[in-house]
C-alpha cells in the first residue's frame, strides 16, 4: 500500500494496526468466510502485539475464542530500554515527529504514552485463553515482559500457558518449532472445540 500507509502507523500503534485487523475480519465475515464462534488469534512479535491487544477488546461484537502470542511486544515502555531496536518502540508509540537518537532516555510523558499503547495496560480486560511462546535469548523482545504478561493473566484467572524456549526471537530451532506448532494447535483446538 506504499510508504504513506506504512508511516500512518507511526505514533498510532495499538489503534491503526488493530483497526486494520478488525476491518479485515469484518470483510471476511461479510463474505461468510468466518465462523464467528471459532475465531483464533495467532501472531509473533508485532503480530503478538496485535494478538494481545485484540484479546483485550471485549466491547466488540467479535469474540475471540483463543489467542497465541509468540515473543509478543506487550510493554513498549519497558521494551524501549531492553530491546536491540529501541527506535522501533519510539517511532511506533511516539511517532515520526520526534526522531529517536540512541542516547535518548524517554521522559515520564513518553513512557506514559508507550505504556498506554501497550497490551499490558489492558490486562484487566482480557478473558480470552492465551498461550505465550517465548525465547530466553530474544534480544528484540526480551522474554521477561512476556513472562510478566503471563503472570498477570494467571493472577486474573485467565486460562493461560507459557512455553519458554532456549532460542532467540524467531524461535526457529527445529525442536522448538515442532514443539511450538504442536502446542499451538493443541491449545487452539482445545478452546475452539469447547
């Protein structure tokens, strides 16, 4: 769709991208291509951000039965200080008007903006069973933020499971890919078939 579309996300993470997913789903619903009682979410990295953002939307007529998030960005405010790409956090949450420089430290206003755009900010709204798959060697999205999200779901009695692998952001080691695929399918089918 071009650079204009790509740049339209900057500063609007959690809004424009989430609305795009909802619009896409509504389109396929209008074509009778979706079983509304069997909608599952799965995504990794920014896709994991989308999955964890969408499971918190209880005010929609769309009900997500189950979610799977692979190395998801769930807390932009903490990620900015730990990731190997802090400029991504800055640009997506703050926008293009404020150029990131590698010596910058976000101030309270910036951190508040990053937090309010993060899925962890809406943790209390999540009721959807959610599986998390995390890599302990992930430098893009350090696994501790996903682990914190998992603990938050557990504390709220949301059905959840967390798989942790000795792997990096891509989780592409063959044994991990296989284990993750089996567990993901098992998790989805368990909740879709209920």
